C-alpha cells in the first residue's frame, strides 16, 4: 500500500484523508487531512476493519470453463484484499471440483480459506 486518498464520511464536511502505512505508528497508519479525531478514526477503520467476504476466480484446467468462481470462508481485512486477490488470480486448479472444496488453505495466514463457489466436472 502506498497511500490512499478517501473522503471522510464521519460528518458532512467531508475532509479529504490521506492514509499512509506507517509502521512506527501504533495503529500502523498515518492519517493526514482530517480536521478532527473522528476523521483519524474513520481513516484507520477504512483500512483495517474487516471487509466483506471476497469473491474471485481461479484458473481452471480440464474443466468446461476457464475459471472457477471461489469465495473466502470469512471476511478479509481491507488492507489485505489486494494481496488475497493476487494469490487467488494466480492460483490454478484442475477439474473436477466440488462446491465447498478448499482451494487455498489459510490464505496469507488470515485463518480464512478460499473455497469453490460451485461444482465443476
Ligand atoms: S475529519 Fe472531522 S471535520 Fe473532517 S469530515 Fe471527518 S469528521 Fe468531519
């Protein structure tokens, strides 16, 4: 992550927040552009709070289609979504696959698996 620029939605003013990864900061991030503490919290939560369950596609060999839809078994933190998708997009499996088969175990050590979202023969 380089830096992310997002509008604060904690109040109608809508300050432009610049969120940068900063390992020297206890939260792991620096937030600039906020006019108050709510903006700081909003910016950090935007990056670190869990996102929804991820959906993606892995490459499929020997199947009736080129890709297999997959999803994570739990939410993935927003700041890890990009890395998860890189792994998912570069993963290849061979048919047949049953719905729910684990395609990637414990992705990025997040204690979340990536499973097949459908059956392919
Ligand atoms: S940083 Fe503070 S003032 Fe600015 S939009 Fe967020 S809550 Fe409102």
